[in-house]
C-alpha cells in the first residue's frame, strides 16, 4: 500500500542519512533532511491515512511488532487516540513516546552539535585572548607622546602640553588626551592656524607610545580667489541699472526735478563683474604660499582691507577644496580706479592759500599701485608747482615704496639784494627747488612698530642771485604710535629725524659740504569730558591737546627753516620769518551741537601759544592767542571759522578747510 511504501522509503533515507552524516558536508545533510520532511508531508497528504508511531494498532490486527502497520480507518474511528498519534507525527509529543520530528531533531543535533561546540570553543578562546590583550592595553603606562609626520607645532609645545596633562606614566585615557588637544588648539589659535585641530590619538603597543593625530590643512595651488561684484539697482520691472543710470532714468520720467532719490530707499543687488585686483598679490601680502599651512594674520588683513582697493568687503572665508587644501575666498566690490579732485590748501613754505588739482589712477596693476599728478599754484606765484608720483605701498605693509618727482615754487618775494649783501651760507631769496624723493614704508618690522617711513631726497635749489645748491637728506619717521587708554581716551606720538648735507659755496666762495640735522616730535591727546553713553545726544565734549617741539643744527637749508617757521604758526599770529627751533602748544574744548538736526557741527574754545628761535644764537620769541571757533561739514567739506584775540592786542578772524586734529 501507499503507507507501506512511504515507511520503506523513510527507513532507507533515515539509515542512509545516519550513515553519511560522518562523511557528507553540512549542506548535503541539510538537503537530505529537507527531502525527508517533504516525503513525510507528502505521505500524510495521501488521504485519511496516517503514521501511528506511538504503538497504536487496530483490535482486528495482530499485536504490534515494534512498528505499527499502516491503518485504514473510517470516520467513526477518528477518536482521541488518533488525534494524539497525529499530533505526534506533526512534531508534538504525548505520553507514549517520541514522534517522528523528535527523531529528526535528534538527527540534527547529532549532525551539527559537535561542530557547533567545536566552533564555539575556538571563538571563546579567541575572545578570551582579545579581552586579555585589551585589559593589558588599558593598563599600559604611556612612555612617550609624539605627533607623527611633519607638523607646525614645536616639540617644546608638545612636551609642555603632555606634562600638564599628566599622561606620561599613566594609561591612555580620553580626558588626558582632551587636555592635550585643548592646549594644542590654543597654540594653533594664538599663532593663526585657525583651521588646524587635533583629531585623535593612537597607541603603539610595542613602544608604549601615544601618537596624537592632527589635521593641518595646506594652501591650494591658488591660495586666494577674488570675486568682484558691482552694486546694481533693481527697478519695479526687475531691470538692473547703475545708480547713475537709475537717476537719469527717473529724471526723464519726472516732471519735477526737485524730488530727491535716497539710496536707502532703493532695492540693490550684487552682480559679478571683472575686477582689477590680482589674487596672487593679495596672497603675497598675506604671506600665503601654495603647499604651506593655512595661517591667518588679522593685522595684515586689516591693512589690506583698509588700503582702499576694496570699497566694500562682502565676505572673507577659507574654503576647503575637494583635494583637502584650503583657499581663501574673497567677495568684494571695487571703487572706480580714476579720481580727479580739486581744492584749496596752504603752502608749506609761505603759508598762503593755493589752489590745487590732483589726478590719481589707483590699483594700476592690481596690487594697490597709485599713479598721480598734482598741480598747485598760489595767487602770487609766478609759476605752478608740479608733483608726479608713483607709489606701491604693498597694502600698507613692509616693503611699500613711493617715488616722487617735484618742481616747487617756494614763493619767496624777497627783493634782490646787492651781491655784497647776499649771505651765501643762508640765502634768503630762494625761488625754486627741483628734485626727487624715494620713500620706503615700514622698514622696521610691523611686529615692533606698526608705522615707520624712511625717505631719501635729492634736490637742487636756486635763488634770485643765481646761487645754486645741491641738497641730499634722509628722514626717518616713526609713528603715529598710539597708546591704549581707558574711558575712550586717545593718545599718539609722531617723531621725525632728518640728516643731510648741502653742497654749495660757503662764505669764502669755495665749494664745501655743509652737514645738518633736524628733528621734531608731536604728541596728541583727546580726552572725553563725560561718558558718551550717558549723554542724551550721544555726543560728548572733549578736551584736545597738541604739543610740538622741533629743532635743527647749523647749515639748515633756508627753505627748511621757512617750513619750520610756517609749522609754528598759530591762529592769529606767527613768527616773523623762518625758525631753527620751536615749541608750540594748542588746547581745545570742543562742544558738539545740542540739536540733533544740526549734524556735524560743533563749537570750540581754544588757546594757542608758541616760542621760536629764528637763528641759532638769538633769543626765543613767544606769542599766543585765545578765541572761539565754529565747525561744520557741508557736502562732505569740513569748514572752519575762528575768531581770536592775540597777545599783540589784535582781534583776528580766520577761515580754513579740513578736520581738526585727532589722536
């Protein structure tokens, strides 16, 4: 029957599987097992027949002979014992003995149990060794701490950081590594390595050495990238115009031209455009070189930002590239390169008013270079004074220079004297000086002194009497040196020292070299008289002080003596001629306008004094004045008007241009 056939197949496969379980692979045994289970399920699906493996047999048959025969049962014979035997076939269990699935389970355990136990033993031994090694590493004392590879951190800094953390002689712990990381980060920030950081620590077990890993990004092949933008007006229809174009468009539309358009009321956007500034010159000024560590110097950048090549800086940020290097990304706007200015000023040698026209072409080669021409002429000058200059100040950093060629009319209107009355060592009728000057900015390191200038000048002077002189001089200027003071007080000092020689005829009528020296120092202080925060107008009265001392040796050129005398002038009076030594002082109390609607206006009360020596042996001459003045800025032009009473008993009024001195 079908039941007998299934039982025979079962025994054959069972015996075969038991025989082969020692020699066949795990996968083959698993296939045999699946095939066996499938056959059993197929036999059970033949019909209402089943396998009674629990010793159950029909009363009509003989006694059970170890294995029950295949039974053919009717529906009336489905009693409780049948269902118990059926549960045993499906993997259940009853009190009579194990079912077929128990036999299969025994086969699985016998086949894989020993293998699983062997594998478990291997892994347990390996895990125990790893745990033992980890315990040894956790308790291993650190003998040395290093930073592998090339780093900008000096060994002394690493040694101090490790000593303060207490890591040497102790196991590697996260809190001690964090102390080292904080110390190194502070050193990075103090020295400008703002992107450098500590990333972790590794332990070399064979040497008991802790290796601190750091991230020190390098500069890219092009260290600086500049994106120049221009400001454009967006009208109601979305069209873009420059501010001047927009004003012209609105002027054509409006019937009344008096309507004023304010920039703050317009909608602006920035559009990328071509610029003049060269990125490699900015990189050179910042001391950026490809492949070197990114080191940020805020002092050098502030000089670049304030030198005038950028009108507005929108963003400055270092950017990581795909190769891991760093590039400084600058987005800014540039001012127009050409300027034409005109105005009024006072002559350095005569003190009289002069009109001047000044043309400049800035950022000529993309590095802040300036080419300029200035023409000045006074009302009584027989010819104008002309100055042509070229400067490359290197953004106000070291190495900047200025070359100047000049032709100055000194404005001396002294009447011609008889030849026998001319002082050949100190002629007083000089008319012209022509020559050139070279200035070098910051010859002293900016880390020691922020502002310094050294200049060398060669010139040729001529007089009405036909006498000529050749003069060479060198001047060193230090400052302004500003001193930080509390309560918003400001103080500065500027000093200048000149040494030179005159080559000309002496009193004996022979050519001679006549050396000379001169020097000056100016100190300024601006002291607020009350706290600006407590002032209801936001502006406060200030006390402004300025004192200057100047002196020179013998053989000082006459035009330099005249310049010293003009510099010693005060409001209302001045020395009678040139000077070889002078002391000058000014004190002002400045009161801002109380009405907010009167902007950029102030009233001052002042007192001036000076003492000068007109030659090297004569007495000192002193004068003074006191008065009141008005200051007002009109259309960007600072105007001055002063009324004073002098020590000579005279009341004088003065008009001037320019801002008051500041520290």
